């Protein structure tokens, strides 16, 4: 495969961003004319779909090329970017190995389907061209993260992902909630990115290189070890904590639901939140040779998984349920990386991308039909929207981990690795299985079961199935949510990534019947589904009575552990604005400005005194001259 074709994988979406940006500046908003109904108004969507489709074809070609090579790595010559004598040399290079191509497939497949779906969802939006420009840049940035072979180059694309999340979460910037959510996401993720940048500088100061392969080799051979390695790994992980919304920097992700739903699908499935997990996987040798760093990854992942699941239990907005589900599943991925290695964590990322994108697109389809995201105003949509219902149900079963859907295979591996590594994390992971099943089928029964309860009384008063341009991508994702897990039934996914052993298909596919652990996981998932059915479908139990029975927990979960209040009211407003920043303001006002203003006041006052001596009266000047002459005569007489 010619190396320049690999560069095109992210250059094609980047070119789409440039072209669509020009179109957005030159063409009047889509509301003019037919509101998106003709070629001129849809041109941005077609350009984006064509370029990302090209990236997908090149990604598949790259995957096949890498699989055909005995060492599973494609050599791409570097391009010198900055050379300063013998002291510093920074190059732009690509790394194409199994980890890269898996991520390329995930990003391009999900992004392409989201862009197709968006043609229906964003139809007639005045910001249509701007939307596709931002989505193109978002995809290009994530592809750059996957391909970059050094930390500095990766960091450039990393910040590009953060910028695009800000632009897309706040896409409807005229809404105060969207503008605030965009700022919140940008600021919170900056906290983690500061640690990532510090880690990059620490590694360069100690090794003189940004190259990921060289840094990994130094960690493996012991050239990079001790406290330096540990702090560098934890710094890298802090960047992942911000982007992948791990505790305690998870607070931005639920608010990110203020953006368009296809944006949520892309953020939660294949781009921003996946970037953090991918970063840990890309630099995994640094973590593998630091027990403290790897343990930190596992603990934060396990805690985040159950912590987010508790809040998903009580949310009434279907997108927020899915948002907390994403945080929880990202915790699972980190737990898999911390206890089982790259193949386990990345396999769950691979499967999760398809069924989580499908869930968000399903939520968007429901909103498109009803005009609301509030599940309490839905119901009865199973008969009205059969395609949306079936695809959403498949995605829910996959997320819950029901055999043989895709989510089962990767989640089972994570639970097994946590049991073998740290029993307490195994307990947290298994409890999360039950919670996940409950909150997902609570959403299914409230949204699609029973009778329709209203929705928006406006133009969406009579729900209907979404158009084919939205349904077809959902059907494709539904197929992937079933079959993607089969890649590792024989262990081939792990072997491809260099972590695992092969087994027969029969042994892998029917292994559930010979090992007790999958049965435990499945039993908990089924119990969660049955409990959701008993409360929200059969009505054997009263949700209100259970809520009053566990009122303290309900308040705790629904108020999100008061962490927004902690950050915004106590840390930001009182500690920072009212304390530190107010103190600095007083120093600036009374000390710095006081000194400057005091010097100016003294100068002005002195000038005022001197100014009074200049009266402009000639006779007065003559009087003082006479007095001066007399004084001189007296002095000469007395002292001469």
C-alpha cells in the first residue's frame, strides 16, 4: 500500500472541513428557499459523506494490508517538521499497527453512518453547512489521534478533538444551556489535558524524544522507570480521565447532551470519549511497567463504572440515561485495560462504539418523532416506530451483555480479568451489570411500551417512524451490534493486537455453558431486566413507592451526588472566585494599583503646589526679584 494513501485517511475529512467552511461563509443559511430540500442546501452533507466514505475505504484497505504483513505493522516515512541543529528534531509521522487500524475502522464506520443519519435529523437547520464543517474536522482530528506516532503530534489532534467538542456541544449557541455546556466541557477537559501536557514535557526532558515507540521501548527495557515513569503515566491518564469522562472529571458529559443528537452519538461512540481509552492503550507499555499507574487506571475505571450507573437509574431524559451509561461503560474499558490489558479494553471499545452509536441515533429518532427526550412523555412507540424499536432493543441487549450479542463477549472478558486481578473490582463490575440492565430496560419500557403519553403538543403531536435516511444507518449499526463480538470468539482480535491465544469457534462460542462466571453475569442482567419489567411494564411494583422507600438514595442519585454544586458553587464561586481570585483582585487593586495611583497622585499634588507659584502677575514677579536682590545684599554684607 502506498504510504501517501494512509495520510489521506485524515486529510480527506480535513479537506471536507475546509470546503464546507467556505460554503458556510459564502452560502446563505439553509432556511433560505426550500430549507435543505435541494442540492445546494445539501452539498455540505454530500461532501462530508463522500470524504469520510473515502476514509473508510482507505481504512479497510489499511486493515487488510496490516493483516497481510507477518509483523502486522506498516512502515510510513516520517516528515521532518522542526530541526534545530543536533539538539532537537521533531517529525510528523504515522504509526500503522493493529491498534491503529481497529480505531480507524471504528471512527470511519460510525462517523459515516452518523453523517448519513444527520441528513434527516439536521434537515432544514439554518446551521446545516456549519454543522457538517465541524463534524468533518471532528472526524479528522480523531483519525489524527489514532494515526500519530509521537506524543506532540498526537497532542495537536487531541486538542483538535477538544475544540470540536466545544463547537458541536454549543452548536445551538443561542440556547444558554448549550453555550454553558460547551464551556463546561472545554474547561473540565482542560484540567486533564494539563496533566497530559505535563507528562509529555516530563518524558521529553528525561528521554529527549516524543516518539511513542521509542518511549515504549525505554519503558520495556528499563531505560524509563521509577518515579519518572509513574508520574508520566499518571499524567497521561489524567488526560484520558478528562476526555473519557472518568471520575472525578465526568461532570461535563451529561451536559454535552445539549448538542444535536448525532453529535452525541459521535462523541459517545467513536471520537472524544474513545480518545482517552485509546490513549492509554497506545501508551500501554508505560502503564504496564508501573504497578501504581496501572492500579490507578483499574480503580478509577471500576469506581466510575458503578458510580455512573447509579445516576443512570433515576434519569428521565433518555439522552442523559445514555450519557451516564457511556461514562459507566468507559469505566469498564479502563477497568479492562487496568486488569486485563490492551486487547480486553479495546475490544469493549470496538463493540461499544456500534451499540452506543445506535442507542443515541435511536434516541434522536424518537425525539424526531415526538419532539421530546423526556421518557415520561413517550410510551407506546413500539407499534408506531417498529424499526426504531427493534434496533434500540438490539442495542440495549448488546449493552446489557446478553449472549450472543456483541456486548456479551467483551464485557465477559472484563469481568473475568477483574476477578483474576482484584476481587473488589470484580464485585463492583458485577453489580454494575445488574444496574445497567435495569436502567436500559427502564428506558425501553418507558419509551416503547404501554400507551403514548403525549410528547410535545406542537407539530410532533402525532409520532411517526423516521425517514429511511435515518433508519438505514440504524439497521446497519444493529447488525454490527450483533456480529462485531464474533471477531474475538476464537481469540483472533486479541491475537491480532498481540495479546491473547486462539481457540476453536465451538469452544469460544459455547464456552458460556462450561464456565460459571458468564452465567452469573447473565443472571444478574436478566434479573435487572425482570425488575424493570415488573416496575415499568407489568406495574407489579410501584415506582413511586420504591422511590419513597429509598428516598435518600433517590435524592442522592438524582442530584448527581451534588458534584455540580461542589464544583460550581463551592470550588469555583467560593474557593476560587470568592477566595483566591478575590484575594488576588484585592492585592491588584490596593497594592499594585495603589502604588501606581499613589505615585501619580503625589506627582499631581506636587505639580499643583508648584503651579500656584506661577501666578502670571508681573508686579508680583518684580516684588520677589527685589526681595531676592535684597537677600543677596544682606548675605554679602554679613558673610562677605
